[in-house]
C-alpha cells in the first residue's frame, strides 16, 4: 500500500492546527513547515507527532518546496491549518493512491462563511500528488506543477478560511500588499482603469457567472469583499508606484 505524507504550512495557527492534524491522523507522516510562530502552533503540532520544520517565510512556493525535501513517502497531500479532511475523503484518498491511475488529484474546497458552506464559492485545487512528480511555482497564489495526469476526487475538503467579516477583509488587505509589491518588482503598472474595471468584473464573475447569488447574503458578501480585494491590490500598487507608502 502506498504511503502518504501530509505537509501543512503554518504561522500562529494554535486555534486551528489541532483539528487539521486530527483530520489527517491516518497519514504515515505529517510535516509542519512553520514560519517561526509566536504562539503554541509548534508545540501542538509536535504533540500530534508531526515533524516541525522552521523556515522564515518569503513566499508560499518556496515554503512548500522546502518542506517537500523532507517528505519520505510515495504521495504528498498539501493542507492548510484551516482545512479538514473528512472520513469519506480519507477513504477516497486511500483508494486513489492504491490504484495509482493518476499522478495527482484536485480536491474541492467550498468556503465556510457566515455559518454555512458556500458551494458556489469554491475552488478545485491540486493537492494530492506523487512526491517525485511535482514542485510549486508562483509567489502569492502558488501553483503546483505536476509532471503527469491530474484527476479529481469527489468528496470536498472542509475549509474554514474566513473567521469573520473583519478577518476576511484583513486577509484581503494583507494579500493585496503582498501582490502589489510582487507586481511592482515585475514592472507592472496600475491605472485608474484597473481601479474601475477590475473590481467590477471580479464581482460580476463571482456573483453572476459562478453563481454566488445562490448562496444568499453570504454569497453577496463574499463577492463584494472579493471585488474590494482586487480594488485594494491596484490601489496599493498605485501608492507604491508614486512612493506614497
């Protein structure tokens, strides 16, 4: 039977890491790559038998590629501290690894917000992969590059990404600064056209095309904050361009 390593990147996740680790207790190896948390994250991870690796954070791809070097098993599952693997998904993962029909598998992530899962605000992301056939690229929205075929598993991952309205907006602002700095390094320019059109399109795509309106008030809230996140990114890039930060 093929063996599984789970890799979890963390920073100050003491309130979430325990449940994440419990949900992957079926794995043969768990590696937590921690960005020098100042809370009990590392202590909790070790109590679950996880191998904790400390690395100063620079970007998401480098963090996960670094952890990959320490993985020893045939397959790797990448998980965040605010995500949970259900029992049904555990069984599906085991079958997928055993059959070995694909090199990697996408998992579905419906987001949890306002006490409900948003099944029209979800993502299919490649997270389960044969260890020797992958690496990450990209700084903010890292992409798992797979040398082979990619399938999809049916059972969703429980994703508790938004811990409330203030946390959601704060998270968008944090990402916006990071993205703005990365775009500035690449020589990209933001204009007032970006400020006007890009947020509108993000709202339209999220709320209408992806069907967030079917998720009620929660869907409207998420689509609006997503649009704000895009506006924030380009506004911050303009500030950086003008040396106003």
